[in-house]
C-alpha cells in the first residue's frame, strides 16, 4: 500500500491550494524561517575543541537552505488539528507519496527523528574527516550534517509525527512572496474536515472531493474513546489504523462511535432510564440538596481543603 501523508491547513488555505485547475499547491519555507528556533541545530555536540569546531564550520559552512514543506503521518493528531487545523475548524488533505514521486522524481522525503541530543554518528564523521583530511571523508561529513539537520527535531515536537518533503529549486515558484510547490491534483487522495468545521467548509470539502474523485471524511470526537474517528459521506464510521483510514469493524448502533466487538452500543448510549433512576437515588448530593444545604456543604468542604478547620 502506498504511503499516505497528511497536510493540515485552514479552510481558507484549502481553497487557495486548488486555485489553479488540475493543480494543488503547498506553501514551502526555508529552514531559517521555521517556527522552531533550533532547526538545523541538532547535528553535532558543539562543545568541541576550537580547532575541531573551526574545521567543522569551514568544511561544512552554512547549511544550504532548501524549500521544505511538512506533512504528518497521521490525520488523527489532536494537537495538529488544534495548531494547524485552526482549532479543528480546518481541513486535512491526504497525499499519496508515491504519486508525488512519480510526478516529481527529484523530490526528497524523510521521516523526522525526534531527539534532544546531537547525532553521535555525525560527530564520528567529523573526527574522521578532521583526522584524515581526505576529501571523501569531508564530503561524507557534509552529507551527514545536511541530512541530520533537515530531519531532526527536539523531542518536544514528536506529537507531529512529521515527514518532510525537501524540494529542488526547479520545483518551487515564488508567488506573491510565497514559495509554492505545485503538484497535479491526483496526488490528493482524500479530503478531511475537522470536527468543528462549519457547514460551508464541509460542503466545500465535499465538492472538492467530488472534483478529485477522492473520498471525503469528517473527523469526529466521541464520548468513550480518546482516539478520534471519521465519518464518510454516507455516515459510515472509519478509523486510522496501520497508516491508513479504514472502515471500523464494530460501531455503536446509535452514535456510530467505534466499540469493542462484543458491544452493540457504547457505554454512554447503553444508559437507560433504570440506570438514571438508580443514579439519582444513589447520589448523596441530591439528598443534601433536598435538605436545603448543599451550597453550605460545599463551602464547608472547601474550608477543610484550605486547612481552615
């Protein structure tokens, strides 16, 4: 199965991305403009002898700035929906990596490694290049530094599950001050809206999926499980599993949230009047409230919490 990647964006960006018929454009950035000030930082341990560090700087120089755009390996990352999907009002586009490479074979994809320590292997390259002074060892050092710089981030970013696309300049155009990578729109294989998406955004996304001939999904937040799920156009439930959006095998008969195989309804939908009656009769706060001093009880407990009595 072809690898699928996911681009989070606002609803307004979705419309701009498909402004050119038959094409889809993604904004790229140079690493110096990324929102992480430590991009390109985790290559070697810079606590080195000055001669070694000067050799590193002179042979490696400044890391080349190549246009880069970033994807996630999952469409179900809640912080990504919050940050890049405009607080769940936005959209995610599913991209087929294999199709991208068919159209643009010189593109480079790579998973981001998340770590808080520099690469020991790159430091070994530095020691070898410094020791031998051979051109090939210096070349290997530079290649290792560039790769490590582009595909390493601090561990605090690991929730992004990022996979990066680094583009040659021939594939990127500057339009109104933006760096844009343009792909044939058949590289987009699904359109997904957030659970807070407006009706207009959902309608627009559905129309886009019809135009592309690709599936549409809307992310849903259920009441029982901490993982989001998806409804397609027919309201059928899907989940993200094994790097793909696939039909859910078993769902609640009422709310359609995924459930365990043996359950017909989720735990919340299984609550009936008899359960509510039992809960009301068992709730001690109701008895205190009926006696007329529930607020006084809460105030007394708060004083105890503060150690006042």
